[in-house]
C-alpha cells in the first residue's frame, strides 16, 4: 500500500508541511507528469521525487518494497504493449512486431509511474490517513468521497480478517485448491460470504453511528494553519512545476 501509517511517524521538514499544501502539490505534480511526454521533464520529475523521498527520510526497505510491487505490474505491461502499438518495426517474430513507439511508450510509462508513486509516498503517505481526510475536507472535496476514503481504510483490515477466517475454515475442512470446478465453486462461495459479512458489518456500523448521533458529518477539532515554511515550500514546488511545463511544451532548457 502506498498509504502506510508508519511513514507518518517522522519529524522531518516534509512531515511538518501543512497537509493541505502537500495534497495540492502532490495532485498538481501527478496531473502534470501524467500528461507529460518529454524525456527531460520526466527526468526532472524523478529528480524532485527522489529529493523529497530523501527529505522525508522514509525507510528504504519499505519504499523499495512498494516500488517493487508497482514495477511488477509495469513489467507485465512491458510484455504486451511494445507489440501492440503500431509504429516503426524494430523486430518481428512469429507474427509479433516490436515497435519503437511501443518501447518508448512503455519507457515513459515506467518513468511516470515511478515518479508519481514516489511523490505520493513522500507527500501523501507521510500524514495519518485521518489527517488526510480532514485535509481533503478542508479543501472542499465532496464529503461523500472523503467519508468513503476514510471508511475504506478503516475497515479494509477488518474485511481482510474476515477473509482469513473464512479461508482458515475451508482449509480446516480439508479443502485443497486446484484447477477444477470444485475449487472455483468454493472460491465463489468464499467471495459471496465475504460480501454478505461485509454488508452485515456495514449495517451494524451504520446503526452504531446513528445511535451516537451521527448526522452525515464528522467534527474534527484539529485546525490547520499555513506558516512561512509552507508558503516557501509551495512557491519552490510551484517554480519546479513551471520548469517542468516549460521543458515539456517549449523546450527552453534543451534547445
């Protein structure tokens, strides 16, 4: 998971930046990099992402582990996309055509994905999830989206425990998975029971909240305040994004 509560335990400069500023900069960075098609702008993106990771002082092993899982998915794309995008053929075998455009597309996709993931780990994952929800609410994100985000994080672990209980129950009864209809049917029943249990849990949680006077709004006594360091960070990051835009669309630095 990109959002890891252990990442929020630091006391670095990044951790002290106002959560709203961090969410805004992470969002702008992700949008600009996702539409960028310049190698130089992506290199700049990776550079700033690495710098922020260093400033956040996140555990190296956990960061590499998360990047590893992300790049496994990207590796699977490398197996198909270079052969499915039309363009200048570099190599052909068995009716498959490896194109230059396909390789470049995957290469840019790899750079973009890693840059965005690293920026999210350094800016978004360095705050507690409920602080992030409060910051999203302060930024006028629709309350339903905020509550859905908070409840998903809060109960995803509960649902996982229910899944483990159901899985242990069928294994105790001698279930051995295989490639047959019995296995498929058993897993279908397991997923169905998990959905039923999740629905029952949601009904109980909703009833408990109503009993405690919930009327569709959470109240948080935490107050955010923008300080000088937050403004400095926002200005510097804004200048960096401007440089990325100039490199991408005007090539002012590399002509």
